[in-house]
C-alpha cells in the first residue's frame, strides 16, 4: 500500500510527522508494501549487485545461491530504513544443508506497531554439477495497519539460476513475483514484479567486480555495479553505485573464523547516509546434514 494511503488512515493515531515524511519519500522510492527489500550488509555495500553470489543472504537475492552454500548458518540484519527510527528494517535468515541441496528460511519485519510489513520465506536451492545451480522460494506477505483497519496478505513465488562458465566468472538470473500477486483485489496493491540479471568477475584472488541490471514493472531499468577488495586477510573494502535513483554505496566486511560482520552505508540524494549492519554465524564446516 502506498504511503499516501497510509497517511489518511493513521494521522488520527498521533504519528503525523513520521507518516508525512513517508509521503514525501514516496516521490522518490517505490511504494513500501510493494517493495521486495534487499537484505545483507555485504550486498548493500556492493549496490545489491549480488544476484550471482552464493551465501546465506541468497534467500533474498537469488535462491540458486543456496545450491552451493553447504553451511548450517544463521544471519541477522538491521538497517534504519528511510532514516526514521520507527521504520527500522530487521531480517533473519537460516540455511540448512540437506542431502539433496540446501533449505533456507527467512523472516523480514519493517515498520512500527501501528503500521508494519512482514515477509516469511521458505526456499530450496540445488546444484546440478559444478557449473549450474537453481533455486525457488515461496513467500507469505502480511501488512498490518492498526486493529481498526483491514490488513493485507499475499503469497508470492520467486526463484533463479546461476551459472559458472569458469572459476572466476559467475552469471545469475532471478525473478520475483512472476504471477503478479496482489495484497488486495485492486491493481494499486499489486506487489512488485522484478527481473534481475548480473555477472561477476574475479581477475585477482582478492578482487571481485560485478555488474547487474534490474527491471521492475512500472519502474525504470536500474543498473548496479559493485567492487570488493580484500585489503588485509579477512578485511574487505566495498563500494558500488545504483541508478534511478542514483545511490552511492560503500562499506567494510570482517571474517573471523565462523563469523562474518558487514557494515554498509547507502548515500541517497534525498536522505543522506542510510546505515546497514549484518552478522552471520556459520555453525559447521560445510558438512551437509543428511536428509
């Protein structure tokens, strides 16, 4: 549901300043309940050009990445979405390797008690040899607007493939909501349908570069580029750029044994710096659990 519609419903609840700011933001950003939020500190620092990557956050970017991610792991993510305290974005991801592939579970919460959105996802990824992997996910979306108003819910599907023609080259394709699922019978509440395609290349062991395109129905084509360099063992420097609207991204990543910590900032023309933080714990040493 668009922020302008939210405004009419919740001003009576004495949260006019925050909702009014959301109405202003809607001129620049997609409608909130229609958006499929990208998750992960590393992804945020790389302009979310990670559709070809494989890690626990593949449950949000491309479930095919789970096919070669043989870790029992848990990840937490937080960002101060739209630089408003009430509109924090929180996410949890879990990966569980089984005999036939890797299962993924994700939960996302955005908002505050009187208005919030949540998304619960169940994914499965599988590799087909050393070069090809594929994955699919089912999502349940729920939008809550106080106890007095009708709440919204919907089911969506998403999935993708990844291909590695060489050891240093990766290609990824992902589609979200190809069925055009809606939060309500009216067209205005149609959840976004998005197609992403990207390629990454590692010319050096410590250098990684990626380019991605993203096209959502009713929105302009977006180009995203990211670059990562391991400046010290376990310490990564990252930056990226996004078009429509133009956003610059940067951040740092740390790997210590089985723990990954990532900090990122998105520099938007309207809001300034938006912080992102994620933490990941790998609970095994890539030993699949028999299913």
